[in-house]
C-alpha cells in the first residue's frame, strides 16, 4: 500500500490525483490532504478518503473544516498554516507526496518532502524553478525518488533509458541524449499577433484549447511563460544543457515531448491531453495502472503538426530563456514577478500585455545573486514580489 499526501488536493492536479487513487483502493491510501481556501471541497474529500490529517491555509478555514467534519463524524485531524504543510509531509507516515500547490507557496513543503526521502511527484514546477540546484541536492541527500508529473517532463522521463534513474543527472549525455524537444500547444492566442491581445480578458486567457487546468497555469500557457518555466524545470530535472532544450509548437497536444538521441532515433511519448496519465505513471512507477483515460486513436486524429515558436509573439518565453541563462536567483525573480503579474491580471484588471512588461522590469531592477540557501531564495522571492507590485501600482492609470 502506498501512503499518499497531497499538497493542493482541491486543485486541478489534486482532484485528478484523487480520481486515479479512487480507482485503486487496493494500492493507495490517502494519509494527508491539504488545500488553500476551498474548505467545502476539502471536507468532501476527507469524508471520502478519511485521511489522518488535513491542512488548510487559515485559522478560519480550519475551524470551518473542523465543524464540517464533526457533523459528518470524520476523525481527521485539522491543522492550518505553512508549518502545518510541512507537518503533512513529514509527520503523516506518507511515503509519497504529490506536490500540487500552485506557485511559490509550495516550495517549503515540497523541499521538506525531498529532504525526508519521500517519493516526490512533482507538479509544482515553480518550486523547482525557484530552487533548482538546492532542490535537486535535497532529493539526492534525502534518497527519495523524484518523478515529474508535468506532462512534458513525464514524457521525457518515459523516453529516457532506465539507467537514467540510477545515474545522476550530470550523466545524461553519456546516455546518447542530444536534445529534448518540449512540445507546447501555443495556447489560445497562437494565431493572433501580439498587437491583437491588448484587450484579452481572464476568461479568454483561461480557455485553453486542449487542457483543463488551474487559472494561473492557464494564463502561463497563453503567454508561454509556462513553457519557459518548463525549460528551466527540464534543465534541473535532467541536467541537459539549456541550449539542448528546444521548444516546438504542437497544437494538438498529443505528443507530450521527445528525446533525440545521437544515433538518429527520436523517442516520443503520446497520449490524450489528460493529466491522469502522468499522475498514474508517477503513483505506480515502475508499474503501469489504469488511469481512467480514453485510449488514443491516431486514426481519428487528422494530423499532427509541429513548428518553431515565433519568439516575438511570446515575450514571456524570451524572458524565461534569458533568466535561465543568467542563472542564480534570476529564475526566482522571474517566477515571483510572473506570479504577481498573473494574479493582477486575473483579479485586478492588469492588461494582459503588461504581464511581460512587469516581469521584464522586475528582472531589470533586481540583480540575480547565487542561489545558495532556501532562506536567501525566499528573501529574493519576497523582494521581487514587492518590486513587481510597485511596478503595477505605478503603471495604474
Ligand atoms: P490549481 O489552482 O487548480 O490548484 C492549486 C492548489 O494549491 C489548490 O488545491 C489550492 O487550494 C492550493 N493552494 C494554493 N495556494 C495555496 C497556499 N498558499 N497554501 C496552501 N495551498 C494552496 O492549480 P493546478 O492547475 O492544479 O496546478 C498545480 C501545480 O501543478 C502548478 O504548479 C502547476 O504549474 C502544475 N501543473 C498543473 C497542470 C494541470 O494540468 N493543471 C499540468 C502541469 C503542471
Ligand atoms: Mg506542462
């Protein structure tokens, strides 16, 4: 029986994870669930999965959840706050942690899972973007298994030889790997010029053509900041040099990514655009289990197409590449400014095209330094947020 803790169980990835777990009660037991604000949904999950522990963001949330569980006679212990997220990982007797909190809020508990030697199912790419080197080191020292859930990285992981998991990332090139091709749908505005996007609304930006996801990652997919974060994620996960990580637009989202080898072979992983496939792969690895995903029919798909992204159409992709090249805390700054700008776009009417401007100006204001400790990374994250917020305030009409 695998004992699972889910960080972010009420989100898109969290619910898909519970959906896979629900179908395999003989294999998986949920021991801890955590959420930010969706207390009713978390209460329902506790009623169904009866975890020993549930964690929410605030004291009010905790008392509401306690009340809801009391009326249903559920004995789950309820805690709240950032430290309790770490408790959910370290004290819940879990052996596997689904890291599916969105954004920087997931960094500390995900890092705790790495240090504690858990099997870490990593969906929370922002955590790795912020802390790359330290996180990979923590995984190594903890001795657990890191399985990527982001569909592109899961695809690459599936296309690498088995020796990969037994070797350290700096040994990927001897395995004959020449390049990664990360596929990207291009988002909902793929066929629009940048100049046509000034009046884009949150609803339009969140309407992804192929995937149903949380709001933040949906906006990131529209700007392609998501692909930029994923390039950095791939760099840390697999240790391939940045210049060997390529982005390909593939509007159908069927080929989830590819690995090109030195002998001319290109290995790809294909599937429906359904996150339950990579989630099931991570939960059961190295076995394969039913994920509830419809079989793929290549015959029903009229065609698959691939082309190079037009970088001038996606300024956020450019910014991510330059932050990746700059290294140190530059990706931390990029990520923090992007989180602030996307939240302002979603909730405060920041114009869509200003997302890239806010990120660029924050990167130009705060110089990167070596990312030596978690404390420093959290400090830089906070500083970058303050700068990005000020830029947004100053540009308000
Ligand atoms: P979501 O917004 O649907 O869910 C986020 C979860 O995090 C929710 O359970 C929420 O309650 C929790 N949360 C948010 N802020 C919190 C806080 N401060 N403290 C505690 N909990 C908090 O997001 P999602 O789409 O499920 O994405 C989750 C992560 O997975 C992101 O990092 C995203 O980039 C990554 N990811 C998602 C998909 C996808 O298909 N949705 C695909 C690849 C990667
Ligand atoms: Mg992805």
